[in-house]
C-alpha cells in the first residue's frame, strides 16, 4: 500500500535509520580511498518511495562513513567554478515546483564545511580558481539523496558547480578532486540516468511504464560502464540509443564524468548499486574505486 501522506515513506524510514546510522563506522586512513559515486537523485517523489530510500541508505552503510561529502549536481551549472556556502545550517535550495508544501519545509542542517572548502580550493590551478558563494545552499540534487544516505546530517557537505558540458573537461575536474578520496571525502556526481521529462507520459507517472528510449539508453550505459568504455560514454549524444529523448538536455548525464575522472582508473568496470526505474526513468547508480 503506497503512503498517502507527503514524504510518508521517509517518515516511516527515519526512526530506524537514525538508530542504525549512529553505529555507522567512520572512515579511517586504513580503509584506503573512498569510491567515487554517480547517483540518480530523484526529487521530492524519492521521499515517497520506501524501497529506493532503503537502497540509498544501504549503499551508504556499505561504505565507511565519510569525513565529508563533495557533490556535483545537475542542478547547478555555473562558470567559473563555484562552491556552495560552507556555513553550518545554510538554507537549502528548493529548486522544484508544484509539490506539496511539506517538501519545502524539509531541512538538512549539515556541519560547517569551511575546511573542505579550503581543501577544494587548494586543488584548483591558479588559472582556474574556485569562487566561494556566500549564500547558496545545497540544491535538491544534493540534499534529497543525502537525507536518505546520511540521515543524521552530521557530515560536512559542499556542492561544487558544474562549469562545462564538455565530458573531457569534467573528467579533468574529477581527476583534480580525486586526492580527496584518500582523505575520507565522498565524491558524488548527482544526476539521473535518463531524464526525458518533456517526453513523459501519464502511464509513466501513474504506472512506472518504461518507454523504449529510457530502457535502451539505460542498457547502453550499463554495457559501456561494464566494460569501462569511457570514449563510448563521452559520445552519448551521437552513440547512445534513445537520444535525444533520454536526455533532451545533457545536465543529468554529465555528472557521470566527474565520477569517472575521480576514479583510480576511469576504464575500470563500474559496480552498480541501484538499478530499475522510477516513473519510467532509469535510476541506475554506481561506484568506482
């Protein structure tokens, strides 16, 4: 029986998750570098999907608890490169419309992330300094999945803008950030494996009907990730089946290249953590060591 109250699935999940999260073992240097993640982040409907919430929580619990999180979301495209405000409890960005008021009252008050901001800035070349935004908080591509993954909100979190649509440049940025993995920082590219909202149908929203373009693109991406074919993935605009329906704009696929660039070997085989579909859109999410 689906939950009728807005975010009812999240409300049911939270008490047990908070108790479990308190025993989440923290990362230590002996663990080695944390993996780089790409996740399909959902939006407010994630909070009404109990199994998906559980998948994200279990994924996070399968890893040591990070010292901090740095996330690049499809919903912040900005150049020059910028970081979200690091102050504790910076207000969230509710960058969605038409939902129940409950979703605009949700909070994710994370600790001060100034130390992480300084570390990220130090990794950037002098010719490409990172701008520190004075007030911008986390957008829903960051706080929605993290509320499921790290519900205690006790880990510093920063969001980094996505400054380009060029896969090669995004991989270079990911490579610059890669040393953070060895310091216990979880690097996340947050998008959605298929995101053809303008082509969505009533059957997709009501019955999770999966259109051919979504299934075909997801299968193509899974196969390319399975063999570590970065060149194929970078050519998604012309090589992937289901285009342009799967991604009328590229923003929700492009964070994958931050993840690939931050990996020890971008050509390694990705480990899928979550697959399946939400309202017909592929929610494939994976990690790379």
